[in-house]
C-alpha cells in the first residue's frame, strides 16, 4: 500500500500550485474539484487537472483527484473526467453510506474494463465527515476491496453535530478514534484531520504527533510548509526502528523455543508489544526507512 504520511490538497483550477506540489516530495498530491474550487470554475478545474496529468512529472507522489460529493450534482462529470486523466487514486468526500462507496467503485471498474486496465488498478480513498458517516463506519469501511484509506474531516464533522472546534480537539476525539478503529479492523489506512492554521508549525507538529499516537497513518495538509513536519511525525525515527527490530527478532526467537512472554530491557514483551513493533516497522518500510 502506498505511503500516505501527508496528503496535500491543491486547487484543481490552479496549474501553478499543482506544478509546485510536484517539487515538494510529498507522499500524495490531491488535486481538488470539491471545496477548493468555486462552483463557477468546476469545468475549468477538470480541464486544468487533465492537462496537468498529461504534462507533469509527479515523481513518486500518488496522483489523487478529489471529486465532489455524491448528490452534489457534479460527481458524475467529475468522476468521468478524473478517470479519463489516468489517476492513481480517486478521493470521494463526505461519504455517509456503503452504497456510495460501491457506486463509485462500480463506475471505476466499468472504466477499467473499457480501457483494458487491470481490475482494481485505480485506488479509492474516502472522506468521512458527518455524524451519519461516523455512525455507518463499520459498513463503510468494509464496503469494497478497492478502498485503501479513510480520511477524517474534522471541520465538517464538528459542524454536523453542532460542536465548536477547539485547539484541544476533544470535541472530535470520539470520531477520530472511531475512524482509526474501523480502519484497523479492515486493514485500511486512517488519514487524520487538517490543521487549518498553516502558519502555526509547532501546533501542527504536536497535533500530527498526537494523531500518530492515536493510530493514524498520515494527515491531510493544505500548505507546503506543513509537509515536512507531518511526514516526520508519521515516520518512525532510528531509535524506534532499532527497538522494534529487536523486539521482533527476540520475540520470534522465543516463540521458536516454545516460550511466551519475556523481559527485554526492563519491560515485559508479549504479543501486543510484538504487534506494535510490527506496526512500527510497517510504517518505516512504507516511508522507505528500511
């Protein structure tokens, strides 16, 4: 699965910003047809994205296109245009039911068949951003094998329940945790909320590190200055990698000898710690650290 430590949104109607995004070394570039584009410029944004996809070298970045939400009236034309441009991934915002996931996946599958592409080549990420979406997470997360990650939208979610957003984010903690649990249960990545004050890098760093501790795989970003601290927060450091490797190696050795829990450096190592170490190594591999 592609590393998604930072997912950077770029307005689909701004060629200059898309070009800039390709130089930033970000894991995922998400060209936006939804909130980042005015209603009067949707068609222009589709054309700009299609041209950028033809002409620009995105390097190792995942090429994502976010369509408008299902029911917006723009989703069919957005999806047709996005698929024709040859993206790696389609991003669907404001998903509330498993049927919406299946609706998009079926249309992607039809396009793959018509174009002679392998079934499942085009990935799908979805945004869950409302009270109904959170309530339906169990069904949404297991709705389709094409789905690789769920993106949590804190601002829309807070609005949907009448909460006031605070720096502490306690008003969205339940929903964030629910997204992490649903993703873990279905082997999906969980992408955390946007930090809207792009000038506050230290606040961003703290929130990204807290998200990593909660179990998120990465975080949404809206400004180039946010990329480095976010990707760093979701990349295990050398000490964490070395410790995880030691746990995995010693645990497997003890297991081969028929032994259970054991002491290592003053801590008791058992299956939960072994799984946690495996998770650290998986993140490190995805980030290219090992």
